[in-house]
């Protein structure tokens, strides 16, 4: 390959078929953030492109500058880490595809986002492990990813007066940027914050799970409203992902 080629550690976060057997891909790379690439014969060549350029798989790829246009040309991609459980369980793939969509939308093109990448990568590793992921895994992923991207809501204290910890009568205000205590939020109509959600995402060593699933799905909906505002668009995969987490366990 030419001197200008470079290798990336990457996930495929979008694939669009074009031509007879080509693909236009968005790659989320550890080295250079999100970038778009053209894969000639991407739907055909299993020798150059392993495992069908599947989403949710960690790859090692070789990129070179395209002869024309702004896309990179993807020369080859090999699977860097198999994910046997993840790729064979549709519900886990739903969660992985949503994670891919969120990471893709949060990252501007061609800007390295190593912290976002490592949060994303850790969630994909988790999705490949038994037992089935929980609400807490999902909430932790979203909050960590938003933090890494610098757009997390304040959930540790009152946004206005910094009082902590959140208690009864507190609410969540997208407009304010997070939680408001009863004094600061007086007169405002906003969704209630349940103090049972405090620290739900923190990296506690005990693995006891949040038992009240419906309460946590309410919290997840607050994050959903937040993400909608941050991105100014609806992520359709999020609704699908929510229904997977709300459904039967053991997936
Ligand atoms: Zn306050």
C-alpha cells in the first residue's frame, strides 16, 4: 500500500449499499474518530472484508486516500475481536446498533474521540458477555457516553444552587441542564426525579440489580428526552432498544 495509508481500529456504525456490490461506510475509529469510507466490493469480497463488515464487531482496517472525493477508501478489514454471543442474539444486536447510532451522532467527523470510543467499546464487550445486560448497563453506557462527549446532564446535584444529594420533590429539567431542587424549581412543571435513581450509574462493586424495572425505565425516558434535545433528532433505534430492555430477561 502507498505511504499515505493508515490502519485503524474501528467499528462500522453505518453501512449504505451503493453500486453493484460497493458500500459507503461510517467507521468509528479509535485513532481518528468517525470517518466515512468507500468499500469497493464491500458486499462481495469476504477475503478483503471479513464477516460482511458487520456492525458491532471490532475491526482492524486499512484506509488510503480516495483518488477523488472526500471519502477514504477502505482496502481491507479484518475482525480484531470476535463477538460470538453478541452477533448471534438479535436483542443484543439491537442494543449494539442503538449504541452505534448514538456514538455516531455524538461524534463530529474526523475528530479523535478516544474517551467516547472506549466507553462505546466497553459496552460492546459487555453485550457479548453472559448474563443478559440490565437497565443499569444501558443507563451507565448512555451517561458515560454523554459525559465523554461533554454533553451529560447534571444528575448529582441541583443545577442552579449545587445542593446535593437529590431528594424528594426534585425534578429533571432539560432546559435547565439537569436536576432542580424544590426551591430552584418552584413553579416549573417538570418530570419528577426519584431519589432511588441517585448514583444508579455509578460504578459500584456490588452487582445487585435494580429490581424496580418500571421506575428505571422512567429514568431512561428522562435520558431519552435529554438525548433528543442534545442531538435535535429522534434516534429510532432507541425505542427498539427500550422495548428489548423492558421485555423478558435472559436474552
Ligand atoms: Zn437548587
